């Protein structure tokens, strides 16, 4: 029995070049070729499950699956071994179902009438991890027809041009005017097949030339950082992208960020036997069929083979009806619990191929592609400096006539008697639709997709939050600094540059007076000069001297500016006082060293016009006394004095 889900996908585009008949199996492409008109290369169809074509590697010809959903070529050689060059690297290729590993080698490749020298491919010796027995399924490798950016081999040996895909080598080495492929997949089991499977490079399949008049559906390109996950993917039409069995548009909800409302992103992938669609879509197609049920083990909808279901996909304003023999597939000889034949729904809920990065919603495989001749134009995915390329696009030409399809269904499934209108085949009302269960694994994947597919938005949000938090912290620090400066000014007695109580103006320069120097003298230094600070005795914590003078400025003026005054009751309150009794020093009313203030005695005589005012910023133990110089004019220009500074 053929494999139900072969691998990823098959891509082909047409213009003028080669045709290759196709068989139902998987295979890879190869670079470089020779120019000449090609006869269609037949594509073998194995039970509508695999489409295969022949390639030659190192002189050995073998069938390979054609897969537009991947970009690498791998091959296993059951008999004769090819002449190859081992490039010294190994890699593993993963697919929706299975994987293969091997060594990267290079050899001459031939595909149709094209040849490529030194084409890199993966030499595989063990295929058991890909499928149980590829030999029984009629192929020995896989040819990826996707974009060059998706090649794992190319990434592994990125500095070696041999790692480019086969199609990239053909397009670049032969300077083809049209960088496209096209393919046509035939259908087994119909009375009169209208055509055979074919694949072409840079030319059209004869008789289908009007595909060039079909809409060019631009490929939805993924983020450049994730270009390795780029596929041939396009948007369905808005609000009527899929028409269900009852003739009504199906409700859709895309998981792709940025996808317009009412549309889905569909991958064109020849590597899938059955198309993979969102679970809600699959349920809307099959959930209203009487006696249909969902097999939770196989994860397939099981449908009575006599049930005709007609659905249509719309792209670029064009309709692409699906043959009812493709909607309900009878190629796998399944039976129900009673032993009666039963068919498979060919548009199954997407499970193993679910896009964790949220790049697409569904994969349209062979069950859809048999209904459309497909052209895939690589556009600027091919780096040809000699000519400017447009964006990649897809064109589809419908090859299914609904009337003919209905006739085929009646002949094949109903024995020639049309009973499709019988009540037993009528669809159930929408409110009686059966919904297939969602597995825990699928729930987990959907949760992962919600996060991974929105990583650019999450990253941007984190960046904005970080910048906002940083800005807030800086603002708080600035506010705290400003508050400290304000508190410092408030606690000081004076502000620099203010006016004194007598109307005089301060000089604005700040000076410090040091006490307790070793020689018992004070030292006054201007701002900007080196200054030293000495701790004062503990007894000075409460009072250096009485700071408030009881002698007003007016009384002092009446003393006629005596040159020398003494403080009869002056008390020595700190060590090293230069004006302490017995020191030989007198109070000088014009002394730059005199302090505003005097002895504790309220009757003491003290000049109120110190040239400096104390600015007490010291804390518990007064470590220094900062003084601001104040201007006071005697009227005779003799010097500076003043009262308390404000």
C-alpha cells in the first residue's frame, strides 16, 4: 500500500525548456543542463499517492519523488554505485513524515535533456527512517523543487557553489529567459484520463499554453530571517477562498500574522498525498456527512465511498473545482469495523505538518494539484545578474470540469447509476456537524505557534518595555538628585550670590576658614585653592561662639570704627584659637579672619561686620566652616565688612 503522506512537496514551473513525464513518487533536481527542445518527461503515478520521475546521478539512473515542498536532492542506490566525490560533510534532512541522513557528495546529474556538472546531493545508505520500504513504493530518492534558500545542503557547504539546487544551476548556467517550472499530474482510476503526468523546465506543456493568461498569484514571502522556511505559498480569495459541499463559503481563520481577514495562506506542495487543511475546514467538509467518523488513531476522516462531495478553491478570482474522486479517496483499500469498504477524506486536519512559525495555514497536495496545471515562477529567487527578475509567482489553470467529474464519479463509485441525490447522501444541518477531537499534541503545537509566529512583535514589545523601564529609572535618579540638591540649599544659611542685610552685595566667591592648625593661626583660602579641613573639639558641637551679636550695625558705627577692640570676656572654646586671651592677638574689625559672633556673654563687645559669614554644612562634629565673603563699604573705601548675610 502506498505511503499516505510521502514527504513535503513538489514544485514545477513552465516556460520554454524541458518536459519530464512524472510518476507518483518522490525525487530531487540537479544543476546545469544543455539547451534543446525536450519531450515531456513522464511522471509515474503510483495509486494517486506518489509522483516520480527519473534522474541520472554519476551514470546511475533511478526514480525519485518530485517534491515542491523541499529544496534538497537525496538518493539511495540499491544496486550499481555511481561515480561520486565525497565533500566531507554530513547532514540530516527532516520532512513532515520521516527523515534521512547521509554524506554530502557531488557528481554529474542529468534530468531530462539538462545536465549539471558537480551537483551536490545527499548520499543515503539507510532509508528506513524515511519510510518502511521505498523500494516497494517505486522510488529511491527525492528531488526538491523549492527555492534555493530552503536547501539544507547549500547551507551546510555555503562557500561551495555545488550546494545550489539543481534548478538554480540550470537557470543560472543556461541563462534561460524564463525561470519557471510547470507540472501536470494525472489521475488514476478514471475511465478516460485526459492527459499524462509531465514536468517541464522553462517551457509549457503542449495544449495548456493558456495558463499564461491566468492570474499571477504573488508568492507570500516569509521574514528574511526565516527564509529557510520559504515555500511556494499564496493567499486564497477573501471571504470565499473555499466553497464547501453545500455550495457555501467555509468559515476561515488564519494563524498567519498579517494575513488579511477572511483569507488563508496555502502552500502548493506536490510531496503530500493528502492535502492538509485547518481542522475547522476539514470538519466543515466531512463533519456533516452521514455515517462519517473521525479515526483518532490514524487522524483521518473516514467517509462512505458512495458519498459525492464537491468543493472548490478560489485563487486570484479564479475557481478551481476539486474532482469528487479526489475529495473522497478510495485508493487505500480501507474497511470499517463491519468489514465494509470505506474511503478516506483527502483534505485532512493538518497535524504533523503544522507550521509552528505560523507561515502558512494549509498544504495543498496531490489531491488538489491533480485539478490544476501549475506553473511556478522563481523570479528573483534566482540570482542572475544579467537580467532583472520580478517577484516569484504562481499560476494555476483548472483542468477539472465539474460535469465530467460528476460523470466519472457515478461510473467509478456508483456503478453507473446516479444515486447521489438520495436522502442517505444528503448533508446534515450545520448544527449537527461532527467536530473531530483535538489531541493534546495539537493543542501544544498551537500554543507554541502563538508564541513563535509572533516573535517579531514579542521582541518589539520587550524592547519598548526595556527602553521605557530604563527611561523611568533615569528619570527617578534625576529627580532624586535634584531633590538632594534642593535639600542641601535649604539647609544652608545662605545662598551664593544673594544680598546681605545691609544692602551690600556679596562677592559670590566662597572661602574656607581653617582652625586648629598646628601654629595656632587661622588660614583663609579662596574657592578653587587647595583647602584643608580639621575636626573641631567636641565642645564646639553646640557653640563655636555665640553667633548672634547684640550690637547693631548702628551702635557699632557710633564707636567711630575703632582700630582695635578687645573682647574682655572672650572665652577660649576651641584649641588653637588665634584670638584667645593671652595669645597676643586682638580683634580687628577689618580682619579677614574675624568671625561674626562673639563670646557667650550678652554684654560682650563684638564687631558685627565680619567680612565672612559662617556657612555651617558640617554635621555632628563640625569639620569645617565655610564662609562667604560679603561686601560692606565704610564710605571711605577702607575695606569690606558687613553684617549677617542672607
